[in-house]
C-alpha cells in the first residue's frame, strides 16, 4: 500500500475513501425482476425475506440451509 500511496502523492492525486453498502434498494430489485421476468424469485441474503411477496410475483421462500432444486 505504501508504494501506491507514494505514487499518488508524486502525481498529485488525492485519494478519497468512499463506502458503499452493496445492497440494492427495493425499487432497483423490482426493476431488475421485471427485466428478467423470472419463473420464481427466491430471496437470498435479505434482511426481510418475508416482505418479498409484497414486492414481487412468483416468490418462493426457503429457510437458511434448506435445499433448492434449480
């Protein structure tokens, strides 16, 4: 990291740290689901999987660790 920071300094480049969560908003997820038109939509890595049926069609919920056939 040190050589990189020195290179930035030599070239007068200011480094800024920007944090993003990586989580999509419900509106973004709805647009994506509409675009791909899935036969079934299975929520994975969600804070509120029980609410998916309010936002999407064809929702199939599974418990963590439960197998899914694809």
